[in-house]
C-alpha cells in the first residue's frame, strides 16, 4: 500500500486490520463545501483508481508473505 501511495497522484489508500483496501479523495470543493458535481467527480476518480489498482495491491501483498 505504501508503494501505491508513493506513486498515487490523486487518490490515497490504506489497508484495514480486516484486510480491506480503502481508497479516498476529498479535494473537489465548491467554495468551502462540496457541490454535487464535485462529489461526483471525486467518487468517479476513487472508483476508477480502485478498479485499476486493487488487484495489483493484493497481488503485491500476497507475494510478500
């Protein structure tokens, strides 16, 4: 996960104690509040990153056991 976070450009992530990978992003604001469009953009980026990276993160984690 650290390798992912070091190269990630926008979305951050962590692995929970239960082994779940959690991604998040909270930067698209409209003034000091989230607009519906900004939230949708953030959520889309998080889903795209999860789709592209989650298998690679698990693969690397399992190869280090």
